[in-house]
């Protein structure tokens, strides 16, 4: 039954075609383009997690906590246990992030609006402080991450890693789409609109939010792991600092919440926008990126996806 649902879901079909086509570009594009695409895919997974929360009416300003946990899990697994395999790295990153998400979820599920956002930010800054002050965890220098292997095979370049990242993103996006179409997933907008009515229906709002928070944390952990493998280095400033959370929120708003494909489109556009802005105006690139966000907010309140929805084929997705 699930396979039939997947085959009939136009969103899944679109995501599959888009990400597989993107994976194929790794064979023809130069290295710097592939690097930007990898960074975009990694951040897109984290934004996918934020999308689950945003549809519930919640926004986390501290998802760098799980992004950093995923990245440092990859680095420490190699440093302590010699783990370099792609599959094991992703698994460790997601498990560590999800475990911390389960624990903190008992606290955060009781809060809403700005309290939820700022409390999540506080937790992420606690981790930042611990990493900066602890020499055993690399302090401000962090750790280098060696080249990722695939069942013992060491590739000569990053193309196999890029293709593997695209396939992981495809699997995660499909899983989130399946979740959003489930009964628990359909509670997302209901909780945002009226929590009391959801309780009257016999569902626990706190438990539902807790589950969504853990899913979001696991996705952010996977994103951090992917980013660590793509960059080959982890440090507190690039993985855990509050600006990382800000970038993820920036992409979430810019992309829109209309589809599970939107986070990846928004993240890739963000990476190339920042790259070219820094290239042409190294002392004012933040102004260019900020102005782009303001234009999107004013002209496309629903994000970039609201513009893509006007394409006839994509427009039919709203009827799924």
C-alpha cells in the first residue's frame, strides 16, 4: 500500500526526478559548482526539518545545535573509532542528534512562539560554549574530516560523495513527504490553527510536537554530517554558532513551505547567491543577500516555491 501511495504521489515523483537529475550534473559540472551543490543539499536537509516545525507554527532559532552535533559526531567518530564509511557517518550523526532531540523535546514541547525559538537558541549557544572551551573537542580549531569511503572504497574525487548525498536527500525528502501525508503529519497545520480542537479529537498536541521536533533534529543532524563530509572540517563557528541557525531560518523563509523540494531549491540558490555576492562585493555581500531576502518577502510572501507553483505541472501538486 505504501509503495502504491509513493508511486501515485506527484510530489514524490517530482522530487525523485529533480534530485536524480541533480546527481547526474556531478559528472559534467566543475568542482566548485559541485561543492556549492553539496553545501546546498546539506543545508536543504536541515531546512527540511525546519519545514516540519514551521508548518506547525513553530520556528527554531537554534537548529545549529543539531547541525553541529551531526557534524561533530562525524568528526569524533573518525577521531575516536576510525569511522570513515558514508553510511555509518550518516547513521551516527542522525542517532546522536535524534537522541538529544528526544531529551530536549520534553522541555521545548511545552513552549510556543518566541519562547520556543529563543529557548532553542539558548541550547545551541550552550553547545557552542562547551565546544569552544573544551580542548578535547577541538576548541576553536575543531577537527579535520578525512575523505569519505564507501564500503572500503576510497574515491579519487568528490563526485561519488555528491551522488551519494543526492540519493540520501532523495530518501529523506520522500520519507518526510510520506510522514506529512500520514495522520500524524496532517495534524501539522491543525495544531498550528487550533491546538484545543486537536486535543478534543483525542490527539496529544505535546506528543505530536515532540515527535516533529525529534524528526527535525534528526534531519538537522544528518545535514551537519553531510556538511562535515563535504567541507572536510568542523569547527564551532561554522557549525554551531548562532549565525548558522540564522542562515537556516533565512533559507526556510526564502524557500517557502509549500513542498519538500522547496528547501533544496532555496538552499542551492542561497549558496550560489552568497558565492557570487562575495565574488563581486566581498565587503558588502551580506547587504546583497539581505536585500534579496527582503525582495522575496515583499514580492513572494510564500517564498520561491510560490513562484514555481505557477508552472502548470507543479500547480497540480496542490491537488495531491
